[in-house]
C-alpha cells in the first residue's frame, strides 16, 4: 500500500496492510503536524506534491528497504493539501520477522521520503505569514556511500584476504573504519555474505557473476542511494585516512571518477565513482573489459580527476599497494 | 522555435504565478539552461543552484541532462515531505 490522500489517514488500514503471518514485528510511524518550527508558531500546513513522480519515488524507496533488510511488507500513506495542527501527515508501516529490522527499515523509509519524494511543505504562521520549508539536507556528505570490495578469490593468497590480520585487526575492518568516518551508508561486496553477517553489515553479492572488480563496482553503484560511492579494496591495509580525505576534498561537480595514479599505473581504489557510471560499466563488461582502470581510462578527461601521487607531498605509494601473496603479507 | 513544458511547484509556482510554463529551447540545451532562462524572465525565481534538482519525465536527472521537445521537466526546490 503506497498512497497519497487528501483525507484523514486511516492508520488502522495502513497497519493491516503490512500484516503478515511470518512477521513477529510491526513498526508504525506517524508523523503529525507540529505547532512550532524554528521558533515560529505554526497554525497549519499545506503539502504540494508532484503526482506523476511521488508514488514511484516512494515505491522505489520501499523496494530499496526490502533489499537492505529482510522485511515482510512496507506501507506508506502521505497526505497532501491543507492540514491542521495534530493531524497525521504521513504513516509508514513495516513488518518483519524480528523487531530490529522493522525499526531500522521504518526509519530509513521515512528519512528517504523526506529527502527524495517530490513533496513540498508550506507553513502558515500565527503572524499571518507563510513560508515554504526547505530542509537543509541535500548535498551534504549524505550524498556519499562507502563500499568495500571483498569479493576476490584470494587465489594467490590461499585464504580469504579480508580476514587476514594486520596487528589484531582483520583487513576488512581497517577498510570499514575508514569508510565509517565519511560515509552515510556502507556496503560490502562479497560472494560469501555469511562471513560478514555476524557484524550486521549490509553485504551484496555480485549481480554479474565472475566479472571481477568491475562487476563488483557495478553492483555497488546499483545498490546504494547516494550519488557518489567511495570504493576501497579490502586488501590495502596500509591505506590511511589522510589519503582517503585527499580524494574526498576534490571538487566533484561535473566529474564521474576521482582516484590516484603514479608514473606506472592508475589505482582505481581508493576511488570515488559517480552513480551515472552504471551504464558505461555495463558497456565495458559486455565488451569483455573487466578492469576498472581501463573503464576509468575510457571516461573523458574533463569528467575525471586523477591525482598524480608524485605531485603530492609526503605520500607513500605503498599505501596503494595490494597484498596479493603470502610473501607480501609477511613483509607488512 | 522548439519549446518544452516545465512544471512549477512550491516556490517556483508561487513566484511565477503559474503551475506550468513553456520555455523555448535550442539545440544542446540542458535542464539547467531552462532554469537560467526562467531566472532571466523572472528574476525572483533565483535559487541556490546547488540546492536545486531537476526531474525529466518523472525521474531525477543530472543538471547536465539535455532536454527534448516532448519532455516534461520539473524544477525541484528542496523537498520537505513527512
């Protein structure tokens, strides 16, 4: 059930819509009209919507939630037109087998509706004035998702590299810690999702099997909501926050990819990739091109920023080296 | 002269005083160009560009997206549902 209505929302109906015998939890969120905002006394609200788009946007938010969490059903009803104080403006209902998923998914769906759905709110104040509410949310680092590639076969290494230790920390944890500092949403790409399950992390399996790191990046871009994706590889335990920040500081407007190179080669990871690369990546893969660096090569110069490490002060190229063999590992 | 239909909501609808406007387009015009045209005609519609989004035929697009005659374009000021 995903609906817009001009009339009072029948909350019971929304709750009924997510009933599912396999679910032990239902989380129901009601957003109601508040009598104050930014210190002003609010008398009433008016919501305006773009009818053609709003339902499809909310539907895709609900689908995303179902991909992220094992859910039963999701229902959303949003009001439009004029609303008085205390009226229910939106109801989100989520059912799932266990409560944690339902809580998290309901919160996610609500946040996404606030940020993505073409709905505009006008507040009418006590002093006879009125104003459109512009939430100051867009274009922050919210627009950045983080991903860790841990899908390799580790053939030369002999065991899954993601779990090799540096000190007492597994490689994948080092990558996750870096991502957590700047990204609003984190995903791991792995073909063994069970390995990461215990940590409650979002793990995606490649949509395109055996298509290497490029297939992994494609799947990740497809999975995340923000328009930019910071991708790290799990076998780069020497990477530092400073280098990652260097990438994040670059102007992203008009670009599709940002990464490092040295005089010998281009390092796709750590790298920033824009969602609009999806199609191009698919083209590369369909032509048998599975190397991320070759895909980046084919992006027009003005649409990418490649930082030359030789030009950077006090940058250790070793930060960018992958640990592929046991020999490289013991040298760490 | 080719034209494209632009739907106006919220701040743009009130400022222009209409919920729809036809904007002339030239070859290679992008959705962002439509916004620049609007600001020229209606200076009060000026808005921080980094807070503005664009939708074409019911989907969000990048500001560099070229427009075609039969597109339905929406200038999307910051949304505030919920």
